[in-house]
């Protein structure tokens, strides 16, 4: 687990971490336990609230898209990595899948 003081400043707030309705439903159903963003939205220990249910951020770290695994895709709530890629590209028009692109991984669990 990364130390908070080793991380760069947040670029957004935890309340913007999961906003796509499909993802919110997956989190509430326990099918999604991580999300990747192009910036850092939360510190370890921060609480995210979705529809009155609370989730604690357990880990925050940087990852290149090309380093994602099938298990990472499952944490994101998808059957496999290809399904995850298709979804991400569909919600970000014009985006290409660039393996060297760095994203911030935020892992969380229900309280």
C-alpha cells in the first residue's frame, strides 16, 4: 500500500470517483471494487458515499494501462479485460487504448 505522503496532490474529490450510473450500480452490488481515473481522486482512508452506502478507499496507486490484468478487469466489474477496454473507449470518445498511459487506481470496500 502506498503512503499518502508519497502520493502527489489529489486532482479531484472522492465524491467524483464513481459517477457513471452503470458503475455506481456495480459498486452497490459488490461487483466493482476498484476504479481507474486519469487523476488522483482520493486518499487511502477516505470515504465515498453512493446512494447512502459508504465505501472506504483502501489503496491508491499508479498503473500503466498495459499492465492491467484480467483480475484488474474483474475488480472493475467486467468479465474480462477486453470488455473493460471496450467500455472505457465507448465513454471517452476519441480516446485510444495506449498501453503506456498512466492512470490512478483506487481500490475500495464497503463499510
